[in-house]
C-alpha cells in the first residue's frame, strides 16, 4: 500500500543509514565520558537521528492521514499517533518501539534547550549505543506497515 509514500520513506531510511555510517566512530563503546567536543557531536548525532525518524513519521502522517500534528506538543503527538491506528491505516509502530523512540524525543528537547556544558553523558550513552538497533526495529516495523 501507498507505494509513493513507501519510496519516500525508503529514501529517509537510506539517509538514516548514511548518518550512522558517517558517524560510526561516535557510536562505538567508550571507556569513561567523552570530552566536551565529542559529547556535543554525539548529542548532535542523536538529535539528527531522531529528526530523520520524525521525517518518516511526518511523511506517513501527511500522505496517508492527510495532516501532521501541530502545536506545542506536535512532536509528542506525532509519535503517539504513529502507535495508533487511524481510519486510513493500521498502527505504524509498536508500543515498545514508541517507548524507545520516546527517549530520543526527550533528548531532542534537551538538545534544543540546554547549553552544551549541561549535556549528561549518562543520559546519552544508552540512546547513542542503541541507534543501529532502533533503526533495524523501525525498518522491520515499517516493512510490516507497508505490507
């Protein structure tokens, strides 16, 4: 279903893979906390990663549902909407993936509102180490969604 939307989503997924490949050195395990420059680079990577996932969701919301949530809670509303079936489609993602992506969404807010010296490695280590796994889960669920 929705072949044109699927093609556009596949392009976004390619971009997400490129993002992770281009910054693979930031994804690996670390001994201790990274220096401030590396910490900021990792924060930008996490933010960019979630932005790409949101691009997938916006595309589906706009082209399948006919609109994208707006307003002060639009990012949260979009994520929740993807977990719910609508009259036009089944749920796009599972609740478990939605919970995982909620961590990235929360970090998005931190990244956009905090000073770089306020970044907390302990809160970033999990999400950055799970980017590849999260992308794989998203792709698997999108295969099911698009049929």
